[in-house]
């Protein structure tokens, strides 16, 4: 298996990717790409930047916005074969979105939180006031990570902080089986299990922007084309044919896809 650079047919920066029954990438200027054999652009109904995307068997949701004074951030949902933009109801740029067991949740600048379903969103309370960049679900637990080493866990009514051994900005978080991984600036990688959070050594000091994994392996991506792979015991750096910053990674049983600056798309076919 090897990573292949694919033609995205766009020069826009791509900030989010989701692999489900279909594979989507989102980014600057309202860019939404769909992969069906090749990548093509979909009509998103917006020119505002989209930073993250997630989905389930029924719908796909992207979030973002280009805030102006008094403006609200943006949610764009795909159902009935079309994308439907709507305002979030909050004046916080949204940077991450997640389908949980019971609802959707999105987070962003200044601990902005919304939850609900497309067309019916409510404002939540993360309490911290810091920017939150990423979300993940680990069983019934939901985690968010952000500035200055912040990791929060969603409770019934509010979000509570975790004790973390670093103060660097944390950019991506994901759950793999019974382990939660979190990555951030200067090659920061954290591992969470029953013993709490601990730092893990990796072979790079480049900023890491996102992490994803499943029972077959885990991948982290970042600046200057950095891709790390976890083989079950250690992280190793892979040789890639790009120096573009990579901002997001996601996968499925059939593929892993990383996206980044200038429309960069890297794809690893697993099946």
C-alpha cells in the first residue's frame, strides 16, 4: 500500500475531510469536493470557508464561516442530494463538528458550542473561553481539544477539563479502540487510556494538525507534508511526495485521505 497524490481540481486550501459511503473534502471559499472515482466540486450554496466535516448514514454536516461584526457562523448540511446552508445562531467561528450517539455537536472560537440536528441548533456551554479545534467520540464520551493544552470532556450539562501534561496548542483528537490520541504543535502527541494523558515521543517537531485511526492503524498529519503512522507500538514518519501543509485526515476500511494547502489530496487505498 502506498499514498498517492490525487488531482483535486481546485487550488483552494482544504481543511476537513470525511470518509463514509462517499468521501468529501471541504475548505476555503465554500469548497466542497466529492470523490466518486475522481474528485468533483459540489454546489455548497456558500462562499464562506468550511473548516470541518462529519457524517453518518443519513446526512453529512460541514461547519465554518467568515465572521463579520455581528455575524453568525455557518452550518451546511447535505441531505436529499443537496447542500443546505444555515446560520449557527452563535457569533463564534466553528472549527469542528461531530456526530455523537444522540445528536450533532460543533465547537470553535472562544469555546463556542452548538448541538442539535440540522435545522434545529441550540447553544451549548464549554465554559473555558478558549478556542477549540477538534472533536472525537470514544464510546459514550466526547472530547474536544484546543489552545494551550486544553482537553475537555462533554458532560450531561457542561464540558469539564482534563489534566494534561503539556501547554502547547492541540489541534486534533481521535479515538482508536480503547485509546484516545491528541496531536498539536511542535510534534506534540498525547495518549489517553485508563492511566490518564501522557506525552508520546514521535520522530518530528513539525506542527501536527490532525489524527485519525481505527483497529488497523492510526495516522497523524501536519506541516511540510508530514505524515506519521502508528503500527501498534510506535509512531514512524512516512516519506511523502509533497511539502504542502496537511490540515486534516480521515479514513474508512477502504481508504485513508489527507487534505491540505493548495488543494492537496493524498490517498491511501486499503482495499
